[in-house]
C-alpha cells in the first residue's frame, strides 16, 4: 500500500470511529429541527415594593390610629428605624408639617411625616 493510500485509509477509519462514537452518545451530525413553540404562563400581577422611610426623631415616634396626636396610641418606633410607608395623608399639623404616613407592610397606624425622612416618593392615600 502506498503512503497516500495509507493516509486515506486512516482518515476513513477515523471518520467511521467518530460517527460510531457520536451514535453511541446520542449526538447527531444532522442539523437540529426548527424550535417548537413554547407555552408561556400568563403574566402574574406583582405588587411593587412599598416606599420606605427612616425615623429621624430623637425619641421614640408614636404610632397613632388616625393622623392626629389626639387619636389612640398604637405603639412606637425607635429612632433610625426604617419602615414601610403605604401612603401619605393630610392630618394634624406637627411642628409645621401636616402630612402623616400610613404605615405599610400590613402594620396599622399613622406616624407624623415631621419625624420620618422618606427614602422614596410616597403617594397620597386614595
């Protein structure tokens, strides 16, 4: 056998071995079929995160049932506490500020905006 014939035989044998190995592994030399349509689930309404605020009072900040200092006391928040704020509402004027925040995160009550620095825009209550 000549040198060129030997080379041709090695190339043919290598090709056959590669094809056999691909067949055993499940691989294919054929071009993949066109992709099929994939069903996508319907979009789910995602509730946007509520804005937050930081308590800036020097003492504990009172949580009230209504936006006034005369309403029922529900508890308090420590200075520097970051809280969820659902919305803001006009109420009793406290040191020149008549806005109050309705707490977010499912917590009841209002806090005076005078002592809370909002960290994002807070919408008015509807």
